[in-house]
């Protein structure tokens, strides 16, 4: 079985990179995504969803490198995760 998740949003905090005692890289950050819609009365509304993210191994190290690039240029991020089980 194969699952794919794609998240697009704005970084809400810098990537925090740390290492476990066994040497595995772990990075934590968060993104915010929003959805615009019309209410039943016809007025516009916006809903924001905050999502915590954790990366492990090489993905954690790469996310920290991209965080440095993003902080200088933009704050949008696109996260794609492929999972096989």
C-alpha cells in the first residue's frame, strides 16, 4: 500500500534541529495553512489550521538547510511525504 501526503503552508517558527543520544537527527517546526470559504449568509470567512511537523534522519538535516534558505527569501513551504506499508 502507498500513501502520499502534501502540505503547503507558511512556516510559523524556525526549524529546531537536535540529535538523539544514538545520533539520529530530529527536526521540529510548524506550518499554517488557510482555507477561504463563504458562509451560509454569503459573507467570506477564513479558517487557519496549524500543523506541527517532525522530520527524522536525513530529512531533518535537509529541512534545517532549507529553513536557512527560506528565512532569507520566503516563508512558504511544501512538504511531501511518501509512506509505504
